[in-house]
């Protein structure tokens, strides 16, 4: 598993200028929403499940996913919580 700083450096190199770490508690739910900017998410520990574009998927430690701006999705944090990094393009 890459180190947090390595992930942040890679995101910066890929043009993501706003990079944020999140540590969400178990079972937190984010209802259907979208974001103004492209986002790239990397899970460090725990898990998070998403529903987007008629697809459901779970990301666990080491998984990553790109979300284009305005893509509607919902998310639920897994039973152990989730620590993840999100990069946004401004």
C-alpha cells in the first residue's frame, strides 16, 4: 500500500490541486449528490460503498476511483469506518 504522501504527490502530479483526507465513522451515509469538480478517491483503510449510474461497488484499502464532475452518486461508509484521500481538480 502506498504511503499517504506518495498518493498525494501522485494526485498533484495528475493535476488535482485540492487534496483532502477524510476519516469517516462506520455506517455514515451520504445521500444522492454530485460534485462541481472531477474527483479522484483513494481508500487507505476501511471501506466505502457507492451507488452511481445504476452500478453499486465497494472500495477497500488500496482501491481507487475517478468520479467525473456532476456524476450523481450516494455513498455509505463500511462497518469499520473509512480513511480515504480525495483529490479535486479546480
